[in-house]
């Protein structure tokens, strides 16, 4: 069993530089974000969720692209290698009743040039905890899955 420390992230293209808020000195902002490069917009929610297989799944759309399938398998492999647990990858069909945590990967094809960007959101739905990685393109979904994994860490209980 391991815990996922929740950090709220804004959409971020891969490799952007940290920027201070308007009127804020760059040197005065604490750099305790667990990610590098530090996202332009982020806020530590101070919460953790327990990710406990077999009650946790990685969910992808029923008609997932090859890149979305790759992103899901990549996240699954990272979790297996670091935490020594298997999290199933399933296509979005009615989820089994036993599933309590869903790591959802999805892609929104945008035409406005926001390539490689993604967002990570957290919410509760249908008595489940849902973490959604929404890529602005297929690469954004892959990068978002990697960042989600970077935010995962072992909790006090294991």
C-alpha cells in the first residue's frame, strides 16, 4: 500500500521555466515543490490518498489511441517497479464495484497549439477517488502520467 501526496497542477508544457507571480520576487518564493522544473501553477493540498491494489486501477478511454495505451502501460510499469504492486489498466467501461481509486488518463485534442501540456485534477465521484490526467495531446498525456507518478510516494504505513 502506498500514498499519493496530492499537488494541484496547472497546465504546463514540458520544459517550461518557473515564473513568479506578478509583483512577487522570484527569490522569495519557496521551492519545495517535488517536481523539476517547478510548474508555473501549483499548490500543495496537504492531503494523501491511499492507492491500494486491487482497489486502484489506471483507466483509459474505450477507444484509446496507441499513445494513450502506452501512457497507461508506462504508469503501470513505473508503479510496479517502484512500489512492487500491480495496478490493472482497464478501458472505461462500467468500473468494477470494488474499485475505490481511479487514475484516469485522457487526451483532449486541441488545435490552438498547446502541445505537450496537461493538467492533473483530483475529485470524488460515485464513492471513488478520481485522479484525472488530461493531456492536450497524446504527448501531454504521457508527460502528465509521468508527473503523476513523480508525485507518488510511500505513506507512513508502507
